[in-house]
C-alpha cells in the first residue's frame, strides 16, 4: 500500500481532480466549464438566489463568481434581476437557454457518475455516499474549531467535546488517541 497515495486527503483530491477532468472533457462543445455548469445547476435549484449567496459555493470566490456570472449572463444562460425588496441586491434566474443547458449538464453528470462508480455494486455505492456525507458533516461541524478569534485553550476544550479521543482533546481526554486506521485506542501503561 502506497501511504502517500492512499492518504484520505490525497485520494479525495485525486478523485475530485479526475472528476473535473472527465466532466470538462465531456462538456467540450457545450461552451461550458465545470465551474459554470455547477453554478447553473445551483441556480436551477435555487431560482432567485442572491449573487452573494452563490459566493458560498465551494471553490468560488466573490471575484471569480462575478466574472463567472458575467460570462453566463453574456451567453444568455442566466438573468440578473433586481430584488424587489432590496434594490441593491441582484437575484439570479436561469433563462430558457439556461434550462436547455441544464439538461446537457445533467446528462454529462450522469455519465461521469456512472463512470466513477463503474465496478461498484449498489451496497458499495450507498456506503461511499454515506461515508462521504458523514465526513462532510463531521468536518463542517468542526470548521469553526480553528477560528483565530478564540483562544487556543477554548478551541481545544470545544474540540474535545466534539472530537473526543483525538489529538485535539484536553488533558482529561489525552488517554485516548486515534490510530492510523481511525480506531480509538487507549495507550498501554
């Protein structure tokens, strides 16, 4: 086993890089990039979303988003409309052409998903989704652990409540450690 390549972070990064590559290759000819396709998909399920809310999408910063939405609007795929309750705010909607492009994006996404899951049975696929959801939820709930406005001692104390048995645990929890396999261990005395 190659520990460098079998590291969770490396594997997730490799899978995401390969998904992006296959997705981009499959989108060739559509005039869309993966980032544009993701924005379109998100807007399609959140019609009227404010532009600033879209900036919270992973891998999309405020400046990148503005340029991305300009490109989508220029291509006639999205429409910016002024929020009727706040004239300073833009809401995003798909145009008729945007809706047609969504069908293409969904077909490509299906092909990529099928290719990625090739050789896995239904139980393995469900297990992979369940594990990834759990990892995402675990990490999302600990994202604020590393907020620099809080003292180190307070962060460690909160981490110990959320992540008992890890190296972030308080001295009370230090008898527990996680092994490389993720199993919680009690050290021998």
